[in-house]
C-alpha cells in the first residue's frame, strides 16, 4: 500500500478547465481528498456567483440603496480582503467596479456612450460601501459587488487547503490557469523536483499553440496570471480589454499580461490585477510587495524581477 | 529539467497579510517550518521559514488572527522564470483559458469568472506510471434537448527506447434525447455507443515517424435528426475507423512531407476515404507548405434521392409522394448522400527575424457529387465551394 503514485483529476469549474495533480502513497486518501477539493471549488462557485439570484452576492446587490445585509463569516472574510486590497491599491482594486461591464460591449466592439459611462462610474467605489464587519450595505440602487476578481484564486487556495487537510504534501491545483503548489513532486525517483509550469504568451499565434513564454519550476506557492486577452476588441490598432480602471471606466493598456508568484494564489491573483491597473508603476510596486513577477509590456517586452531579495 | 535552486524567507507584505484573513489560507502559507529531512526534499528546494508569534496557524483552520509585525511567511519554492525554455510542463498559467473563456463567452453571453455553468460530473483521472499513463473519465452534460453520460478509459505506454508508443482506449456513452422542451415531439429516446481504440506510434528511422489507429464503434438507439423530415434511420450504427499517418523528412530538399489516410465504414452503408498530403519546404526566410486533401463518401443504404422536375429542380410534392411509398429506413439528410470533396491549400510564411513571422494561408474547398470516388455521387446535391484565406503575423518573445 505504500508505493508512490501520481494521480491527476481533470474537471471543469468556473467556466474553466481545472485539474488536481498529486503524488502520494495512499490512493484512497488521494481520491477522497480530490473529491472534497472539487466539491469545495463547486461550493465556492455556487455560493458567490452573481448569476444565481439566491447567492449572497445577489442578495447584497438586490438590496443596494436599501437595507444592509447580514453576511456569514466567510463572506465577511472576503469583504475584509476586498477592503484591504482597495486600501493597498489606492482604490484601483475595487469589487464595486463590475457594473462598468454594462458600458463595454466586447462582442460588438462598441465604445460606451459618455453619459452612460458617467452614470455607471457614479455607482462605482468602495467608499460607497458600508461594511461594519457584520452587515454590508451598498449606498445606491444599481451598485453591485462582484467577487469575480478573486473568487477563482480563493477557490484555488481553498482546494489546496482541503488537500493539505487530508495530509497531502505533493500536489498542484490549477483552476483555469490560477495555480497553487502544495509542495514539490513526491515520487522518490523525481528526487524532490518541482512542478514545471508553463507561462503562455499573451498573444496567440496564427499556427495555434505558441511556444511557452517561460517555464517556472514551482515547488510551493500560488501563481496567477492576468491578461488583456480574455475579452477585448481592437479599434484602430489599439486593444480595449476587459480590465477596466475603476476611476476612469476605461480599459488598461500598459501590460499584455502579468504573472505573479506569491505565497498563495489569492495574493498572486490580486497582485496581477492591481499590477495590470497600475500600468508603468507596477514593477516597483510588485517589488515592494516582495513577490516575483513576469510581465509582458504592451510592446512585447518581457520584464521580470531577479531572484535575489 | 531546469532546477535553479533558491530558498527564501520573506517578510509578509501587505497583500499577502491581507490574504491571511481568508479562511484556511494562513495554515497554507505558514504551516510548520520545513526542514529538508521533514520534507524529504533535496537541499535545492529547502525552505527556511522565520516564524514568530503564530502558533495558531496550524491548529486553527478557520480563523487566524494576523499579527503583522511578527509574521514571516515562507516564499514559494521556485526557480527562475526560464524564458524561451523548452521542456515538458506539468501545467499552464496564462493564455490557455483564453480559448475556453471565449467559448463559454460565446455560448453564455459573455460570462467569465464565476458563473453557473457547471459540469459537475466531468472528472478525468490520470494515473502516471514510469513509462505509461492510464486515464479514466466520467462526463455528464446536459443541453436543453440532450443529456449525455460518458465513461472513458485509456492507456498509453512506451518502449524503453521511446521509439514506440502503444495506445488503447475504451469509451461508452449514453444519450437521452428529449426536444419537447423546445417544441418538438421526441421524448425519452436513447442512444448508447461503445468505442474501442487501439493504436501505435513508431519511430521508423531518424527521418520517419508513423502512426496507426484503429477504432471500432458500436452504437444502438435513436439516430434520427429530430429536426428533419423523412427521418427513419436504423437503430444500430456500427463503424470501423482506420487512420494512418506518416511523416518523412526529405534531407535532400531540407523539407518534410506529411501524409495521412483515414478510412471510415459503417453499418448505415456509409464508407469514406480521406487522404491528405502536405509538403513543408523552407527556403531561406520563406517556408512554403502546399497541401491537398481529398474526401469521398458513399451514400447510406437508406438515403433516398430527392425527386427532381424536368428542369432538374427539387420537386417537393414529388419527393413527399415518393417518400410515402418507401418502406423501412429512410433519410434525406445530405450528410448521408454520396459526394466527394477536394481541398487545395497553400501556406507561405516569411520570417523577418527568427521571432517575427508573417504568414498567408489560402484554402480552396469544393464539395460536389461529381467528386465522388468512382463516378457520379447522389443526384440533386448542390455543389459547394468555399475559399478560406488567413493572414497572420506572429511575434515570439
């Protein structure tokens, strides 16, 4: 029963391809851990979806401009995280900015009408959220909270936490490109090797799969990538992507993609998003956060910080 | 494998500390100090953790009070980003979800991030062995008029010299068709399919690689297209599918030739051949890839030709009258008719620099009854032509 083996579980969640990979000796424990980790991802997806009218997010949003909504402890923790990110990013990371998507139609490649953008911008801003640690209230009707900015990363960490809870020490969680490594490879013949993570280039090539932009040997920690390639349209050679600045309502344009390596995926994901929003100031800011990054600038130039801290 | 060892102990910074309020994360980020012996990890992946007033983190799973001044968390064990490296990766971060996001966007009105689209049943498990891998998958999907459950098993293993790889696979699926929801009259119809696949990929010489796959598919149940007229197909469909590929490097021209042939034959009476060849010719900064692909299929036994009038045009009432005289299985689905198709393609690419490549691809596709192998195909089919042109510019960093 103590032969080492590798198992990989592929599944879909949060509209993304996901996988759990693990090295271990007790297959039944590995399977149970994987099933619970997948269930945990689905629980989070279900709980915080803004597409479900009965989710906590929908209840908060439906009460906007009216009464405060009492939230459970986990939701409160996420709101605290959101508040701290807003503070640390000087207001750039703002979970109320989701309403701006109503102004940008990436499918039709249309610019927003100025007055529409103005009226939506009036509904953006964490300063309009009253959060006392137990109840949350949005000041105006039409305001919305959206946990999409860190939900997938949080679920990645939670899945890793479930595997860890089951005693797994050599596992890699991947939810649609957000990764958490619980420890290096465990197979004895691999001698503690790391997982090899491929960073995809932000621009696809005409010939299908492009050569990896970089390979990262990852033994432990969280890795996340944000980019301007998920939803966008082109106009006169300029790319307009779905990462919107909450102050202006306009897409960011300095970075094609930013990958960040941090102690956990929630941190890495928040940092990539803030870095996209910070524009040219991002490298210095990421350095100050003590994380490693790999960023592709608008002109294709690749920047990354050195390993020595 | 790139192993650039590094070990760090980092003071926790703002965003990382902020994340530690999230349930469970503190335990992950700061669990007990690791030593090389505890982890049986070699020295290059050893992590040293400086760890202050933080005893809660291991035991207390859900709630952790963070004392910023005293917390040190271990940094990830990671080597350097190796730019333009080539190697086998375990996983991907970045643009990969792109295609998927696009796909789900197209079908769900632009949703990304957290959404309700769940495929709760889809899980594939792969077990890796020293020279082999075995996968098992379970998939469940449902659309408004279709529910499908599929189970698959596949295995692949390689010889010691890596010159030969064997593949075997088995899959079974169970579908339920019900279109009453969308206004149809079909409900409670089922279809079951089993598929067996075996294949081998063999390196023949340093300049030749060949692949052979054989698939047997056995199906029974409801095969009609619920949205088409004249449909009364057999309730059994069994097929053989053979695929051969051969790639050869032609040293004299510094070129490669890629060839493939696929044969398909089923109990509906449909039999098809697909043959393709491509020549990949680099010359200086240019690479030219001309290609040709030919396809021909015979009609299903129960496919009936439409009735045409004296002018050769489709005669609806004549076709209906003909149809009601038919006994047994019938279908007028053009995909079950006899026809052929030819695709000619040419791709030219030009490398301005090794990292900047422009390419133009042109394809011309023609499908018609006259292209059917060995004489005229089904009458009354409109020929179909398509031109495909693609211009690309590729920049690799």
